[in-house]
C-alpha cells in the first residue's frame, strides 16, 4: 500500500517539474513575444490540476492505510498472542532488506567481471599464443616428403 503512495508522490513530483518547465517556457515566449506562450501556460495549468487530483487521491489512500493500521491491527493484536503478531512495517522492512541483500550479491558478481575478466582474458591470450607457437614449431620441425 505504501508503494502506491510512493508512486503517487513520484507522479506528483514529475508533474510539478513538468509544470515548472512549461512555466519557464511560457516566460521565455512572453519575453520574445512568441504566440506559443499561451499554449505553455495552459499546459502548465493542466499539469497543476492533474497534480492536485493526484494529491487528493493520495491523501485518501493514506487515510485508509492509517485507519487499517489503527483499527484492524489492534483487533489482530487482541486475538493473537504478542509473540505471533508481526507489524506490517517490520514485515515490509524484512522484505526490503532481503531484496537489498540479493541485489548486493548480484552486484558483487557483476563487479567481479571487470578486473578478473581482464586477467582471465590475458591468461587465455597467453595460452593461445603458446599454442600457436607450438603449432608453428611442429610445422617447421615436420619433415616435408617429396611429392606432398
């Protein structure tokens, strides 16, 4: 549920930034007497209106989450012994820490590649060069029979 709230926050930030850009473009157009200024102003107003509607929706979701935390989880705590009750925040934090641990292990595997791959490739190149050198020596040492 908090993920949805964070998504709404991100959308609102993007709309705010886009609105600011549109307002700046409108100011530039006004200074140069460009007829496009009106379009930028109307787009900025539309973006701000959309942001306001998202804000109202987000606040409704936050109110519902608070209501659930205050009422539902109190009832669960009353029904279950304290040792079995897991707070949703703790559960979410555990999941986030688990995901971060997985991402860090993947990052370590990817970081290995940079330095050690170079060393491995150099080693492979030396082995290939040695093999080619041996083949050249075998070829030069091979006696050529007449008629071949």
